[in-house]
C-alpha cells in the first residue's frame, strides 16, 4: 500500500459525511407487493372478469326469481357456484405462486454482513460490507468478494472473476497503463462490486456504493416491469373476447327473435301493453341466462390447475417455477438467448490435453505443477473446489484426477525462492529442494512462447515449429495454453536471478518439457440439449463477455456454429452497440454469437427479438443477465447464480443444466395442449347447453336442466375434468414440431370442427330425446321401443333424471376422446395416466350417487339398473366412434 498517499484512510467523521452524501452500500430491495394486492392481481385474468360479470348478472336473475316469482332460495345456487369457481381459480393460483416465492426466498438469501477489511483512522479494521462508504480504502486478498466499485491503487498478480457481470471468469487487473487490456469490458485498473479475487491481492479506493455501482445499476434495471404479455395471456384474452361477443350476439338474437315471435303471434295488439312488458322481461331473463350458461366457469380453474400441476411436476425436473404462466410460455419460446459461462460450460477450468515431451520423468512434471502454483484445492465438499487462480487450479485438479496428492509433493519440496506470475512477465518460477531429484531444482511455468524462448533445450528433440503448430491448434479451439520447463541447479553455484530469465537463455540447462491445454469445458449434456431445442425449431443465441474466438469455439462444440457460418453470425459487443435499431432489426435473425457483451447488449437483443414477434427465453446466472431475464417472456436463472439474476427470473434451473431447459419446453408445449384439450371439452359442453337453452327459448319450454344440475356439469364435473386433463404426462413427441405461431388462436380449425360437430350432434340427440319425453310416457328406457307420440306434456321427474344422466355421460365419454386429441394414440392408451383414471372414476361414481341419492337437491329420482346399463352402453358409442375415427385418420 502507498502509505504516503493513503496513510490513514477515512476518519470516523468522514465516514459519516460520506454515508450522508452517497448513501449505504446496499442494493435497494424490490418493493414487495402485499399478499392482498398479489391476490387481487389474479382478478385481472380476462376469463375471471367475464365470470365476475356473469356472476353479477346471475345475482340479478336470482333476486328477480326469488322476489318477483316467489321461487325457492335454491335459485341462488347458480351465483354462489360462479363465485365459488372464481375464488377457487384465483385462490389456487395465489397459493401456488406464494408457495413458490417462499421456496425461492430460501434459495436467494443475500448476506450484507460479510466482513470487509478497510483502512480507517490509520488502522486496518473489519467492517460489514453494508458499512463500506465512498472514499474507503479496501484491502483485497485471494477469495474475497469485492464489496463496491473502485479504482485500484495497488495490484499484485491480481486476477478477478468478473463472470457475474461480463461472463468472463478470469480478468487480469493492473495499475500499469502500459499493460491495460484495450478490449476488456471494464477498465484494467477498476474493480466492481460482486466480482471475486481469484489470485493475488490489491488495494482500491471506493468511488461508488450500493445502487450507484455497476451491480446496482443492473439490479435496478432488472426491476423495470416491461409488462410483456405472455402468449397464453394473449390467447385467453382472445378467447374471453370471443365468448363475450358470441354470448352477447346470441342473447341479442334471442331478444330480437322472441320479439318478432310476439309480433307475429295472434295475441299481438301493441308493443305498449302490459303483456308485452312481461314477455320482454322474460325474454331478457332468458338472454341473460344464456349469457351465464355460455361462460365456461371451469376454464379459469382448468388453466390454474394445469399451470399449478405443471409447476409442481417441473420442480421434480429441477425447474423451480415462480410465476405460473412461465410454465406454458416456455412451450411457445422461439428463441433462447443464453450466456456461456456456467450455463453452457461448467465454469470450472480443466486440463483438456497434457503433452509431456521425450522421456521426461512423470514425477518431475507432477512436482513442478505442485510446487510452482499459488492455487489450492478445497476437499471439504463432494468435489474438490479450486481456491485461487482457476488456470493453476485446473492443473491441480488434473493431478488430483491422476491420483496424485499435490499437497504431499509440495510439502516434500521446500521452496527456496519464488518469482510470482504477472501479466507483464507472463511466467512464474520457483526454486525448491526437490523431493524427486534431491537437488535444488528450478521449475518454470507460463506462456509457452515465453517459456520456450528462455529454454536451452527441448525434451525429445521436438522442434519449435511442431510445438507452435500444436499451440495454434489449441488456440483454434479457444483453449488456454501453458508451457513447462525445469533445470537441476548445481549445488555449488549461486542461485540464478529469476527476474533475468525472461531476457533470454541463461545457460543453466533449462529444459522445455511439456505443454498443457486448459479450457472451461462444455457441460456434457449441453450438445444433446441444444440439438433437441434446434430440432424443436427453437433458435439459440450465445451472449457472453468472453472473446470472439472462445465464444465461437463454444458455439461450434455445442453444435450451434459450424464452418459454413460466415463471420456475420458472430459479433462483438462494441460492434453490436454501434448498430442502429433499424440495422439490428434486420440483422438480428442471423446473429448466433455476441462476444464481449455488456449487460445492456443482452437486454437490447431481447427487446429487438420481441419487436420481431419472437417469444424469447433468456438463461443466465450472472448479475449481467438480470435486465435481459426481466425483459424476456421467460427468464431462466441458474440455481448457483447471483441473487440479482434469480430475483429477475421466472424459473430457476436448480441443477444449472441446459438440458432442464429442454424439459421445460417439453412441459410447456404439453401443457398448452392440455389446456387446448380442456377448452375443447368445456366449449363442447357449453355449445350443447346453450343450444338447449336457445331452442327452449323459441319452443316456449323451460330448460330440462336445473340450476344445481348445471352447477354439477359446469363447475364440479368440469373441475374434475380439468384436473384429469391437466394431469396428463408430457409427451416427447411435442419436441418434433416447430413452435406454435403465437398469433394462432388457441382454438384450431380441427378443434372448431370437433366443438361444432360433436356439440351439434349431442344437441340433436338430446333435442330428440326431449321431444320424445314431452310427447310420450317413458317410465323406463325400454319403453322407447314401443312408444306412441301424443300431445305435449310436462316431463316427469324420472324423464328429467334420464335426460340429465344421458347429458352427463355423453360428456363423460367425450372426455376420453378429448384426452386422445392431437396424440395420434388410442383414448384407451392410459399408460402413465393414473390421475386421469382416478378422476374419471370419481366423475363416474359421483354421477351415480347424485342420481341415486341426490333427491330434491338435484331434482332427480333413482334410475333402474337396466336403464343405467342402457345409458352406459348407448353413450359409450361416443368413445367407440371416436376410436374408429382416429384409426381411419391414421391410415
């Protein structure tokens, strides 16, 4: 430390003044919404809004029927049921997200009390990180995390891990302007909050704390809510508008049609009569009833259950989902923007290749690595962890993998003299009393061209050209290289001046004995996971702070970049920033790799892709990724990522595996299909119910289905159906198709054909039954074989029970057809569908219990066993005809 320039650091008074002027060294936490506000947000769902309107209308109808028509209090069951559906759907969504947030909070705890060594009042003291102020003189040692941003005063062999901000795991820092790296993302004499000291030590003066630091700026930018609508929200908005418009149109047609009927009737006298007023009021009530019936009460519950189920199941596949809609949005993703370090690679330097030349004894190589190193290994965990320089740590890991105890070798060779590595000299030299040669031995390690240049000879008579050719091959693969040399020193000669080694050959017999190639290897599962995503039509873009050569090589290794790709597919951060918005908009599709990127570059990339109507998922583990994670449709942080990154994300990949992202896409696509299946099932039920009410309105008959019966169908049965369809397991077949067009409506043409076709067929069957029941006495279904149609009459309780049961079992068997929709399989292929089978059994038994035991509450009477058998056999034709249709379609 420069004692003349900084003899005492800040005084206590200066600390207080600095804190008042610049604030505390903490990141202003995100303002959390109250639980009540979080709950209220669930009512913004378009389908919930429709249900609220339907519930209000239903209350009006019930009050009218209870007060004006003197009906029983059971008329209030309908609005109660609708509001129960609302509370269940919103409550479940709220509970599951709150539970995920609690799990996330445990995963994302931040410690602002970590001790930091600073100089104050002329003394070195330890203070909590949060107490650091602008002007403090901070001392850094190997392993320390930088507490604030500041200018280096002193740097001794200082290497920083800036991967949390730039993606670069190893950056050399210096105070010598001659050795500044012009291409570095941040200045070579500047350190940043949240980065770590990998090697060496230094002293810096704090000039920014808390929110003013680069880390703080990124954190703040990550809190900006861009209000990007998810594809599912867009689809549900459209579905909500469709349901609203159709119900209003049909309601309007009922009013117009019935008014026309009144006008054409013989009783018509004038539109200003009391008879017409009563008739118009009845017509309006019928129209409102149809609007209520047309609303799919079970759909919000179905979506919530589907998302909640997927949320819990995805956790088993190491995806902690914080926001429910992220489950489905992953299935719509068309582009994944990913960082490199820690996501595609292991963020763990390893020896990729070691070439020992000639007949150099292996013991010499091992000892040279062990003693000529400043790194150490921590063996307290399951896997050894490197402490210190990651490149030197890779050599120790290599020894450990070979079964060599580097500590024993180091302890058995006492150091006599050491010259540390610096970015200026690019090598390290150590003289020891060797445990192998039993003599004084010099070991040199460093940049191969430097070590080779100072060597007097090369083991195995290797030529410089062959060594350089091998080094060039390593460098093409974006690997770091090291050269090794050693010399046995005479016992009676003075020790060589290590600082003069770089000036040329010293004539001490220094022998070049080998080279090592070191890389941060790609995670073993990444190439297969990337291929799966590419095959699924999802484009991948790498955004990293690493060099263009390294980034391109990683892209090659994972199968993203090949020799045919031109240079336009790889761009650097400065080149990216220089592009205008229009230029970037035109070029963004062809980009595959952005190197030397800054945090804002990734966010700009995401926003440009969104302008091109892409559904963007972003993966990252560093603070630098947070703005992009927040801006994306889905942000995926890594489990061991920074707290800022995890806070900005929607899903946290607990095992840090890119392959978990592929599984999330599979779950999302399967989930969307499950939601489509329920929409198909629900709207088929609603089409039938609406047509029955509509026909009754023009035929002058009441609906054969009571309020409580419709509650069973629309709320309870549909909720069980939602659970059944939501529980269907994901299918890998969804990864063989391209991402769906986000503009495509959730109801496809095939679904429309099924809804209108099947719904229309069910309506015709039920209308025919209704006509028969109104014109013939049916005591058991077998009476229909010898029936005589007569005058119009009221339906008996037994006939109403038959009608209700047939209506329910038509929907029940259609649920199996719905389950098989878009699978290409039989509806009876139920492997892995235990939940579906259980829920189908509950619906089946529930309907029997309602009929046999429901009595007045459901306005039913028990049916004969023969009728049960006839109904089950006849309605099951729905399933068998569906099976036949699927078999014919296959052919």
